[in-house]
């Protein structure tokens, strides 16, 4: 019996051995070939203890459905995305930042365009559940290739600074230790990396490989101070998200990193379109405009943003969760490109990283995502839209509802996977933020006697 809940909006993910099995992996391989009619599929996997077995089953399914397999072996998600630029389909076996008992599949089309609910996941789910695959006249072939060094050399082409930098990198025992470990052998002498938890280990013995959780960054923050480093880097399990720590050991919000990176990107792309999502700070569109770009707000989710990158011909995007989207690599994530762009920018300034971020921190106060249990999240969204929308400066319905006023805004949207209502909120100062949070919480809790699940940090 297949647990249908493993088919998410953006990927396939579940607990290995119960929700996700080798047999399901085999069927996913066959379904992908049928859906895309792909002659070749690139596959790669992370360091989780179940990844090799899932890889074997997936490869068997792809080949038995008649497609050739190009296996790049142990890799990060950015490596897989790099490799797929020359092929029609790809699969990355990973559960990203999830705990060790999980695993999953990120599926993509040509040029690493992700397959999600909006463009094929439901059809692949149907094919897997029906399991009525026709045997082709000929099975596919298998070959293994190494893309690590070509991927690193491509990434290094974005590094131009001659200024010396000392950078602490916490890989969290994920795939970043594999890729950044080899990068250390290729970096110019002016760039020094201080490694933390580089040994790939799917049991995550040091901390969860999720840099969005503040507790996972404590060791990195301490190390940056001890090493008197210029900055620190926290990576997630499959190395497609990057969170920065400044030279004073403070975590840098992704919205503030985006705002700095724009100053490196937009001079190269005058009047370029830059995407941001509905839960990002006002500082992002303000900075896009101030550097001559065109801001466009889109839905949350990497599958959505990669789709819109193509639709709008965007030159850059970065979201609140540490994903950054590079048109130079098929609109996909590459944490090294982002790190190198940031170093290039910092090298043009006399100020430290902390000094450059300080004005952004002072501009707005923001409450990170807070979740509420809700029997009917959509009904609460509709009621809040009716209550607040009539006196607002702007109302956007592209993802739940975002309602902007002169000195504050909020977004509420239903979770795609759980009975949760997600609230994001920003205000001109901390006092207004606290007042509006209590006000909104009162409305939400009163609607259905909701139970608050987790309150985000105020930044």
C-alpha cells in the first residue's frame, strides 16, 4: 500500500522503509520515463543511509522502462541541477533538511525545471499508483560520469575578488562537506575556508542540517567569533540553501542577503526583473527599485519561483528560506555562486559585513513564520481578507492573502501539506509589530479556538 501523502507539492518525501520504499523508487523511475518520454535520465543521491538503495531501485525502474541512466553518484542538489542542463530529465535522491529517517526524490525536466504539483507531480503520482507500465522493446543502458570538478570550475568562474577572506563553513554533515571539501583544493590563495562538520553522515551526529533553525547555527556563530572570520556559512543537507553569519556572529536574514546581492547583480543587468515572494520583507522590493531593477512578487516555493523565473525572464531571485535562483545555471540554486557574489560585493566596501547589514536590520521589525492549527485555514484567510482588506494600501491574493498598510503588512496562507495556517508579519518598529501580532493572533484564535503551534523569532 502506497502512502499517497509522500507526493508533495514540490517533491516526493517520506520515512524510509515505511512511507517510502525501494519498490516505490522503482515505480517512480518507470513513471518519470513514461511521463516525460525521456531517452536519458540523470540521477544522483545524497549521503543518507538509505540513498544508495533507493538509487539502485530508481535506476532499475528507469532502465526497465527503456531510458538510459547517467549516474553522477554522490552529489548535492546544485550538482544535479548543473548536470541536467544537458539532458531532458533528472532525479536527486534526498530529503534535504529533514531528519535522518526521511528520504525522497526531487524530479526535474530539461534544464533542471522542477516537477511539482503545477506541472506533472499529480500525473506521476497517478502512474505510480496505477502501476500498469508497459515493457519497452529494449531496456536502457547505464553509465556513470563525474561532474564534481566541472561543477566547481563553473562555480568558481563567478569569483573575481583578490581581497583576502576567511570564511567558516558549517556543512552539518550534509553534501556541502563533499562539495566544499573539494572546493578548498581549487580556491585561490586569498580565500580561506574553515571547515565544520564536513564529513558526510546521514545520521547528522552534530546537529540537524537545517540552517533555518536558529539552534543549528550556534556552533557556527561561535566559530566565526573564535576564528575572527569575515563571515560564516550554514548549509542544509543537500546544499541548495545557504544562510550567512556576519563577522560579529549575528545570523543574517536571507532578505538582507538578497538586498546586498542585488548590488552585485543589477549593475550587470540594468532594469532587470527580480522576483521575491509574498512573505519577504519590504526592504527587498525597495532595494530592487533603488538599484534600477523591476520587482515582481510571486508565490512561495522553489518550484513556483523557478517557473516564474522563466516566465518573466528574471535575472535573479532569492527567498526567505535561503534559496537563491541563478539564471546562469538554469534558474536553479548554487550556493557557491551566491557566496562568491557576496565576496565580490564585500570586497568593494570598506565596511564589514555586519556594518553593511545593520541599516537593513534597523529599517523594519519582522516576525518570522508562525503556525496555527486550523480545521479550515482557507475560511480564516477569507475572514481576515474581509476584515482588513477594505482599509489597506494593497491586497494581494497570489498566495493566501498579503495585506499592506503604510507602516505594517501581514500574510496568511494555508499550508500545502498540513492543517496549518501560516502567518508572516512585518512592521516599521518592534512596538507596532508586537501590537499587530497580538491583534491578529486574537482574531485567528477566536475564529476557531485555534492552538498556536510555533511562534517565529522577531528580527
